[in-house]
């Protein structure tokens, strides 16, 4: 069963503010009610510094330190909708935990969520947020996510939240039959959000839209 977050002891902004965000997502073509529900109830302000908390329910990307960003809510919703559009994934691997916001959205929709981050300072903060929200079933790893998570493969879905120049074959190889991966591929200034589905005899690739992500980098720090 996908998890429910525990909101006791978590300060929340008004429901009206959060509904305004989901109304906007609906206008932008997000139609999966499950995604809209969890985005309306997830306290995004906990995933940024206090000084930025008042902007947490705007549809905008926000800095999280180490030159990284928490994605714009529309993009979080769009990527989530993409991997749910091709079936009902039982497990998902996220590359690029960052603040942990996308991870927490996934954990409320998909039974098994694993996430990999290469910056230890970001991962530590994300882990404390998972604990605060009672999401102890999320699996995480401090590593270079370009390698995926070989011990846990295959995955029904993989979501890459940083941009590689080309489709990472190591990750594609960890998809289960029928599994899919959503990944922003390209060069800075020219990235395309791409949905790849593993089929019986190869792969089907669909470009969803132009996007802007931080680069997928090698190694750990
Ligand atoms: N999903 C995040 C988005 C964070 S931005 C959120 O909701 O906040 C992208 C993240 O990808 C950054 O934290 C960055 O450190 C991480 N990243 C970049 N290259 C990586 C790699 N090779 N392995 C794991 N994480 C990586």
C-alpha cells in the first residue's frame, strides 16, 4: 500500500492556498486526481528554507542549496503523471532526491519508492523530512545515481530529476518489461522531457515537452 503522510505537528498553510495551486495544475493539463490530491495535502513549505517558505505554494522552482533546485510543482505533477499513465507501477526508482519533495509525492502513490542522491548534505535533510512525515518505508542511498540501484532492479518506473545529455543506458537496463522511465534529456538550454517504455522487442520513446533541469553529474560529494 502506498503511504499516507502524518501531518500531526506539521504547520500547514491554508487549504485555500494549496487548492489554488492544484487548480492551476488542473488548468495546465494535470488530470490524475490521485496526484492532485496528494499535491494538495503535501506541505511543500517543509522542503525549502524557512526564508522561502512563503513562496512554497507558487508554481515555481525554488533553490535548495548546493546550486540545486526543488522542481516547479507543475513539473513534479507532469513527471508523476507520465509514469502513472502507462500502468500501475509497483516500485519506482528516483534519481536525484534533492529536497525529497518529489520522493514524498511518489511515496503516497506507489508502494515501493527508492531514491538516490549524490550530495550528502541534501540527502540528510531529505531523510529528516521523510521521518517528520512518517514515511519510514522510503529507501534511500547516497551514491552516483547514474548507476541506478542494481541490487533492487528491475523497476516498473524510473524518474530522473536531473538532466543527462543522452538517455542513460545503465538505467534503461534496470526497467522491468513494460516499465517506463521519465528523464529530461539534452544540453543546458535544450532539454526535452522524454518518456521511454520498455517493450517486448526494444523501446518506445515519446518527447513530452521542453524543460529546464540541473545537470545529472557523476560521482559523490
Ligand atoms: N527531486 C528533487 C529535485 C532536485 S534537483 C526535488 O524534488 O527536490 C536534482 C537533484 O539531482 C539534485 O539534488 C542533484 O544533486 C541530484 N543529482 C544530480 N546528479 C546526480 C547523480 N548522478 N546521482 C544522484 N543524484 C544526482
